[in-house]
């Protein structure tokens, strides 16, 4: 091998060596921070320029931790999540879309979506087990929400919730009364029902009547006590006067004047 060939091969050898070292460091880094750090069945990707994290059908029973905080789209659909706690998504400030459909969610704590109000524009809670949720759980949320295909109890609480959120297009017909404070509404679309029935007004009237009945009960008790007290006083006075009549005349007159002044 000539000197010129040795000079030519030297940079190539150095480049191969550097690449080998880079590959070695990459593999070591992967072994120290494996993709398995994510829950089984979850993986990050990029879709239409948006950072996506998919955990669809991953047999999750709760919202996973260690979701990359720069995630734009999060798919947690087709799992067994049953509860959304307070601040469940607080570390995802850039989240635009959240899919929680086809789970077993029956309870949503107030503040579950706290921190998502600024950017979130799509929230899918369809096909879960929601019966009743406070409107406070969606406080300040501007996202379009899908609440269809849940076993809803149609009452004032649901009416307040539906009026507090912006429903996703074509999802309102899927909010159906699985149960209701009025039996004739069961099986009907909720928006159709509240077109003719104001659940909150009915609830207010019922509450007002209950308050009136309670107040009347207390008033009757006070009157009864006063009547009893006056009658008892009169009976005590009558007995005392009868007792005085049995006393000698001087002592009787003195006691009578004292008793009369006491009664008056």
C-alpha cells in the first residue's frame, strides 16, 4: 500500500470508527431508557405534523403517566379506564385532541381537565358509563365535547352540563335518557326532551314546596308549644288560687294579690 493510499484510507477509517461509537452510545442509551418506559401498547408517533401518543386498546385501567408533555393528540380509546381524577392531564399543556371513547368511565372529578382550557379543541367521551357529571368538571373548557352513547340520567344536572359545554357536531342526538326523573322521557334524545321540559325549573319548584312544608311544620310546632305553655300557666295559676282559698283570710288576700300580679 502506497503512502498516498494510507493517507486516503485514514479519514475513512476515522469516520467508520466515529459511526461505530455513535451507534454504540445510541444502543446503550436505548438500553438505559427503553421504549418500554411507556405503558405496554402505547407508542409515540407524528401525524400530519402533530405529535401523537397512541394507547388505543392497551388494556389500561387508568390514565397513564409519563406521556410526553409536548403531545398534541392523545388516544386512550378502547381501554378499561373507569375514573378521571383531578389534574389527570395537567402536564399536557399543548394537547389539542383527547380521545377517551369506548372506556368504562363512570366518574369525572372536578378539575380533571384542568390546564387544557387554552389549547384543547376536541374531547371524546362517547361510549362510556357516564350517568351524571357536574358541569364544574368542564369548567372553562372550550373544546367540542362528544357525550353520546352513555347511560345518562336526564335531570337538572345533565341539563346544566349540556348548556355549559359545546357539543361536537352530530353528537347531540346520541345523548339519550337511559333513566329520568320523569319516566316518559326514558329512551328519548335529551335535547328533544328539554325543548319541552325544564328539569331545573321543576327541581326548583319541588325544592320551594319542600321548603314551604318545612317552614309550615316549624311554625306549627312553635304555635303548639305557645298554646301548651299558656294553658300550662293557666292551669298552674288555677291550682294556686284554689290553694289560696284554703288559707286563712289575711294570708289569702296577700297571696291572691301576688298571684294576680304574677299572672298579669
